[in-house]
C-alpha cells in the first residue's frame, strides 16, 4: 500500500515538474520571438532604403528614386536645396518606369520600380540646385546633384 501512495506522489511531482518546464519553455520561446522580430523589423526597414540620384542636363533636373528594398515604398515629397535655401520649380513631370504619370506625389513604389521626376523653370536655376531630399515612408534620403 505504501508503494502505491509513494508512486502517486512521485507521479504528481513529475506532472508538476513537466508543467514548470513547459511554462519556462513557452516564456523563453516568447522572449526569443520578441528579440528576433525586433531584429528582423529593423533589418527590413533598412533594407527598404531607396536609391536616390539627381543629375542636371540641358536645364532640366532629373531625380531618380528606385525602390531597391523588399517592400513597398511610399514617396511623400521631394525637397530641392540650392545653397542655403530651397528651390522651387514651376514645371514638374513624373515618370514611373519610363511611363509618364498624370498625378504627382505621394506615390507608392513596388520593389524594383523607379520614379523619375523632372524639374524645370526653377528659382534659383536648375544649375544652382546642389542636393535633393526625398521624404519616404521609411525615412528621409538625400543625394547631391551631379
């Protein structure tokens, strides 16, 4: 009779032990998932940075924005800098992968797509623009005009 009572006590202890081990394992799994998710989110955010270039030719400023990341990228606005201030242009045309768009910004780019914005009739002139800032859903990116 005493062996039955003893084995039941051990069986109960064994069940409690497995319950504790299971709970500790689940908590550890949640902690690992939280840490991994944070790292993956940050790396995907950095991997979603656009490639921005700006060049001038024949009195026209060309700003190319390519979504080189793994997810969609929303282009909110573009700021043109000339010296210490901003430049403004009266003629702006938008091209998505070479096809002219009827609308303007904001626009969402899919991975691999390139948005080209042409600026002309700028004050000060196009040749005075020194850099551009592209404001996107993943941050602000700048490029010098070459």
